[in-house]
C-alpha cells in the first residue's frame, strides 16, 4: 500500500512497540472529540557538519502523547486569531495564508501560533526587528533580558507573548516558515487535533525544552531519529515519523526550505489515519 508520502505503509509491529511507551487517551464507545482542536507545530532545523538536524522534545508523561518525542507545538489560542495580523505579520497576509491551507479565513493564525508555541516550548524566537530579516536580526543584551523575563512569566502560566513582541518592537517571521503537512488525530483517540506542520531554520539562540510539558530535548538528524524509533529507543507517533521521512535525504537547510516552499497545494499531505480495534489492539486500516 502506498501512502500520501510516497512511502510504504509503516510496519504495524513497529507502531505497537513504540506506542507502548506513549501515554494515549483512547476513545470508548464513540466518545472521541467530534471537532478536532486546531493546532500548529514547527520543525526547527539547522545545518551541522554537512547534514540537517531537527530539534525534538520528549513530552512529559502527564501530558497527552506523554513519552513521545515531538516537535514544538500546541493548540491555536484566541490571541493568535484576534490580534492584528498586519501588525505582527507584514510580509504574509491572512488571505495568502488561508488559501495555502484551504481555509476561508484565519489561516495565518497557524503560522502565528507555531511561532508562539516554538518560543514557549524551545526558547527559540522566530521574530525579527522591523525592516530586518530574521537572519540579520541581532538581539542585544537588554532584549535578551526582556525575553528571559517573559519566558519565566509564560512558564508560570501568563499569556503575554504578544506583549513581549510589542515591547521589543518585533515582527513575527511568518514569511520564513514553510507549510509542509496537515494531520488530524484519528477517532481512536479521545482528544483530537487538526495540526498544521511547518518548517523553519533556527536562529543563533539556544534551544532548550521548557521543563514542564517537555522533559528532554535534543538536536538529531532525521535519519538517526527514524532509526532510533525502529529500534524502540525513540518513541514517536505517526505524524512525527512521516514528517521526519519528508525531510530525509537533504544535506542543506536552504535546499530543504526552497523545496518545501515551492510545493503546490496538492503535494502537501492532508491525512487522517483510520484505526480499528482488533482483538483488543489498535490496527491501522489506512491513512
């Protein structure tokens, strides 16, 4: 069986072995979430020794999909939608973003949320000084002090990411993210998400997990991550595995971003896996 990714169907024994280490909340008697929660996630990449590495976080067992290695991300907040799009994203408007996702409006909220979640979960701020691109933006010591103060507040539950952006007079680098895939959590899970995945080159800031939702983190080559997953030492869920497969074979982030940015809409995977319970075990039917 071929998949939307042009790969053979993942071995079900591998899925079972990996998922034994992941905290799932399975649905029962059709009590799954009928309308999946909109969410966004970003693959942070960097060039290292003529190969690509991606930043990954191990989720706390107290969270949904706890124990899995994932990319920074989370649900779309109201603030991601209600704020002035033009103010925070002057180089990518909502009409263009929504068309790219196949939505009528508020598509840009996914780009915006992925940048916010990236900062909250990794400390990497994908934002630039006004009039300067992300690569050439330099954050001085005063900027970094303000960022550290807000990072602490956010970890304590305060929702003030956009206040920080205003104080620092920054723009969100939405135009430097490439949209790569859309995954919907299967109905076998009680909690369901409609997650848009993006990819972006990291900055010179230090990436580190937040210590709350993320308990470990590392930079890892995509091929190595997949090999570790197959050996049972690196638990991942299917969307993570398939997104990693998409970026295998690249040795340069510029080439990878160029390729992803120039895909036509029909080339971007849009997937909702279908499972059935057979003899008390989940069995993948199709995706």
